[in-house]
């Protein structure tokens, strides 16, 4: 886990309609949020259009291909490729200008990026990211190639830094939110933060609580039950006592899953239990957390022998929110969302306003108080 920064203690100022004591525990969360810089509108390129030097491109360039749609307007372009020589592949990782690309037979190529894509990359970034489906042209007989085009992304996880959107990984099936029942103790608020991020990315989350050997499961029922009622899948496992591992394997089989969760909860142990060949180091902070800027945000797809990939993303593990602006937090709480439209003020924060349907729902036990506290903390951070 990242170094603990001095935390600001925030008091809940919300006054509920009924007498309702809400005490906010001092949450032991790191305060390492990326600034929520406004999403930069990146250019969308359209089919066969001439790209003008409007903002970033230095020269006029003709791009032939079909438009890649992406509602978050992350830049994407699909180029026409020579299908006789190109083959389909999946980007496992990106290291600088080279990418590891796996073809349909499982063979891995080290690929450069085609000239035009590369020059777009320097101006707009993230032309190729881990998870991308690409067309690439094998070159020579040294398992090398050149990426010619990138298929439209089904979804992606990004973070914004210095008002640029950085796509970290694309085409993800699910997010495995890992926590532990003890050592370190369960931090429901941290799980809620990852849930908010999953909702924003529209990627299915699975909540996985490890070290269930240390705590009677019934102790976790109150909090896990609320997640379950909201439709989130919650699984209890123990990596070291082999509890729930088969079930988890079933959930991961054939899927591409991003793994996130704070250090020490047992991510490495669990992945080793799922795929013994991985041999991940246990009990120490992985060294890539401390390396330079590039490695802290790069993602890697790790193939599972049962099919699918585990996506290891140091950059995501370390911060809890991906590009959420305060005004949209309520929409990412499944339990709060239905009440938002019923508040008196359209821009209600559900914290200090009167005639707030959300606070009324908390007072009436329609919304779990602990979840509301999470909302409050995320909104205030
Ligand atoms: N009691 C118990 N300890 C576990 C379990 N899983 C992992 N650990 C221990 O928790 C510590 C951190 O595990 P690690 O896999 O390195 O966590 P990571 O930082 O999330 O990758 C190690 O000492 C593991 O042996 C479990 O299910 N039960
Ligand atoms: Mg680890
Ligand atoms: Zn409100």
C-alpha cells in the first residue's frame, strides 16, 4: 500500500430528517487521489477524413479507415490494413514503443507501431494499450511485427493526469475488487470506491474477500449482505487455506479480469492459488510499485491456463478513484441513484440540503447508513 498520507478528518455535516446518529469512523484510507482534472476532449477521427492540424497534429494527414466510436471520446482510429499479410492479435503489454502481441495461436510477437499510428501516439497518446485487439504484420522470422491498426475498444479504464486522458487498459470483462477480512481489516469504504470506479467504467465488479480463515464469515455478513442486495457478487475466499478457490476460478475462467485492492490483502497469494505456475512473490510490495512513472501505470495481461487473463495494473491498485468528478458520484451508487431525481434541488449534493430525498431514504433505512457515509467521504475527497 502506498505510504499513508496525513489524513484530514472530515465530519459528517448532514442533518437527517429524523434523529439519526451518524458517526463517521476515522477511515484508514490513503489519501492519494489523482486530481480530477476535467476530461480533455480528445479528437475523434472520422472515416477517410483529412486530419487537420487543428490542435496537435503538425501536418495534414490522410487517415483511411472507419470511425471508432467511443462515448468518452478517447482517441481511436482504425486504419485500413492489408489483410493478406496482417493477422489478428491481442496486446498483452506496452513498453515504450514496443508491445507484446499474442496472435490467435498463442505466439507472442514484439511489435513496433506503424509509422502513422506512432506519430499520432506522440501527439494524442495511448494509441495502443494493453488489452487492445490489433491487426499486426509479422516481420522477419524473429517473432517481430508491426501493429497496423487498433480495433475499436469495447471499454477501457483510464485516468486523467495533467488534463490528458491516459487509457491504462482496454477490453476488460470484469474487475476483481480484492479485500481481506483481517490483517488488514476490511475497509468497506475502499471497496465502495472501487465499485464507483467500476460503475463509471461500466465494467462488472466482483468483490472478493480473502483471509476468511481469520474471521467468522457471519461477522462480514452485515456489510457483504448490503453489497449482495445491490446486485454485486461477493465471494469469500482464503488463498492459504484453499477456501472458495474453485469457485473463484470458475468466475475468472475465460474472462479478462483486472485485479485491484490494497497491498497485503493477498492478491499475489490468491493468483498463485488460482494459477500455481504464476509464482508471484508473496508478502512483499511488488517492486514495480517503486519504479519510475512508466511502470506505475502500465498494465499487463497474464494468461490463465484455463482461459482468460488476469490484468495486473499497478497504476490502478495504487489509487482508488479513476477520474470521477464530485457531481457524478451519486449516479455511481446503485442505492443512491434512484433517489437523486427526487431531491428538491437539481444540483443537490445530498449532504447539507433540505428536502433531500437521499437523506430521507437514509433516515428511513432505505439506504444503508454505511454506504451513505462512503458516498459522503468520496464526495468530499
Ligand atoms: N491467514 C491468511 N493469510 C493470507 C491469506 N492470503 C494471503 N495471506 C498472507 O497475507 C500476506 C500478504 O499476501 P500477498 O499475497 O503478498 O498480498 P498482496 O500484497 O495483496 O499481493 C502474506 O503474508 C500472505 O501469506 C489467507 O487467505 N489467509
Ligand atoms: Mg502482491
Ligand atoms: Zn439530495
